[in-house]
């Protein structure tokens, strides 16, 4: 049986104050895929941040971000407009870091 799990991650920690309603929802990496993920990372020519961005985009479900006083939709296509350190943080959550309450 395959499970469809989703993880909601607050973006406040990375984006700072004023982003309390900003979040991203991703499909976490299942245990059965960890080895392949680690092997792919070890053999990849990509930087850690490029790899983290690609995995985040691949596992992206939905998101919202506060911009100019309005809550805007995040999409897989506009993720690249967010700060790079965000993807390293999301990657940690994808691979097992405990998410703070959102």
C-alpha cells in the first residue's frame, strides 16, 4: 500500500517576521526512497542548494506567501523566486526534520 502524505512547513523561520501565514506543503521523502536520494545526491554534479531546489520542486504540493500585504499562491513554477536558503531548510524537513507547528 502506498501512502500519500503531506507535510506543511511554515516559512516564517526562513522569511522572518510578517510571514506568519506563509507556508509550503510538500510530500515527504518515504524511508524506502532515502537510499536512492542519498545515492543521487552523492553522484550529482549539482550543488546542495540546486539539488534541494529540484527535490522541493518535485515534491511540491501547494503553498502561500505573504507579499505586499496580500497572501499569494506559490506554484512549482514560481518557487525559484524565493530565497535559496529556504530550499535547504525545506530539504531538511523533507528528509526527516520535525516541522514546527504551523
